[in-house]
């Protein structure tokens, strides 16, 4: 298995960041070449299932996941969500923590530990996967953070 970690500070309250991160279909806007769909009646909480379909044209793969931990941030407590990856191409787990730095800033730490099929590829390409995963997820979290901040600063216009 290969593990990587990405972390980003976001100028938004932890609750707003959490709400955006657990909006699974919204990940389609931040993760390049990927569309996320929910496959359970409830999208939230332990047991929720969703699939990230990554593709370039007709070539792609599904990354089905199931939520295994769900603890939204609260006063003086970071939030944590973890998923188990159930696919044939990518297996392992992913998790993110959202911690308030203060009332207006949060720290998101995203971590994954994955195997890529065929598993024989994970070991020799592990260092590349680790670096690429950290760079990619740092970019994804920054994009998501800009979206959250923009939503907080958008004010309705008066008629």
C-alpha cells in the first residue's frame, strides 16, 4: 500500500468546509476527469456509498467507496470522515479531518492509503503515487476551499 497526505488551510469556518467536503457530487467540480454519484438513499453518515468515475473519453474506471467514519466538527472537536475503497482498480481507504483554527479558518488534512491494480504496480510506483497524490489532492483541496470562500463572500443583491 502507498500512503499520502495533503493539507490545506482554508479561510472558512470548519462547518462550512465540512458541508462542502461531504457533498459527494460536488467533488466532480474539483477532481479532474472525475464524476461522483451517490448510490444510497442517504448521502451522509456511516454506510453511505458513492462512486467516483474517473475517465478520459471512453477509457476509465470506477472508484466505489463506503463511508466508515462520520463525525462532523463540533465545538473544540475536529470533524473526521473516512471511506473504504471497494473497487477493482483502487483499494484501500481515504479520510479527511476538518479542524477549526479559529472561527474563520480551518485546516483540512486529507490522507489516503491505496493499492492500485494490478497490485504489483503499487510497490515500484509507490513513490510516484505518493508524490502525485499529495500534489493532486492539495490542488483539489485548494479548489474546493476557493469555492467555499466564494460562497461565503457572495452576498445577495438588493432589488
